[in-house]
């Protein structure tokens, strides 16, 4: 997946918003385990997206993995506990 920073976060948010518009899922799982850099801007955008999704009755489950850049960024910024984060895709799907 690579970096999610100020230059790429808009594309990600547009794709996520489109998934809400077209499918309106009850659960949306976002796998960030292959992210090599997750900027604070991206975390803020994910937080806003999660709030919007919840208003539409969609639960967002973020897979940050047991280690890696996404998990570290979420922990450092304090967003790990405010965003629903899972260690694996399987645990996010099973929740």
C-alpha cells in the first residue's frame, strides 16, 4: 500500500467515501498492515471518516497489525484507542 500522507490521503478518502455511497455496508474493514508511513493528517482523516460512517450506521474496523508503521502511528498519536483497531484481518472480520 505504501505511504498515506498529505499527498495520498485524499485519494484514500475518496475511495472510502465511494464505498459508503455505493454499497453502504454495515461493516467496512480497512487493512493498513502494508502501510509503510501513516501521517497524522491521514489519521485525522480516518477519524473523520469513521465518524461519518458511524452516522450512516457503518462500523469501521481498522487492521493495524501487531507491529508496523500504521500501528506505531496510531499509538503515537493516541488514535489507537479512539479508532477501532484490530491486530489481524481475521479478528476484524470476526468481531
